[in-house]
C-alpha cells in the first residue's frame, strides 16, 4: 500500500467542492464591495448616529443598512473560511490511502 498525498479536484466530494467554491466567491465579492465602498464595517465604527466603514485609517460614512450588511458579511466571510478549513481538514485526515 502506498500513500498518495496528491488530491485532484475531481476526487473531492461534491459537498466539499461546493463549500470551497462558495467560500472563494464570497471572498471575491467581499473584497470587491469593500474596495468599492471604502472599507468594511468590522474595521469601521458608529459615532453620533453615523456609520463608518474603514480601510486602513481612512473612514467613509455609509448608510446604516450598508454598515449592517458589511458587518454581517464580514462574519459570514470568517464563518465560510473556517468551515472550509475545518471540513477540508476533517476530510483529508480521514481519507483512505490510494491503492497501489
């Protein structure tokens, strides 16, 4: 019996492929929206009833609705990436070695 450490995309289960693709699309969309709007709510703040997103030390005022969307999208980004890492780790740690 030989251990085969190479894994091809087509050999991964469909559920893991879907999770990886969703996490990647979510990341790209998050980055595009963040760049277009001047940052994200997680890095921003609320002051005097005004909502700000931030990128670095630059703050941009946004609507309450967009700030909330950005805040929850940041949480979703972390959750999807964490889920992908955990699911991938579990899958690859329990895989059977390839037959010779």
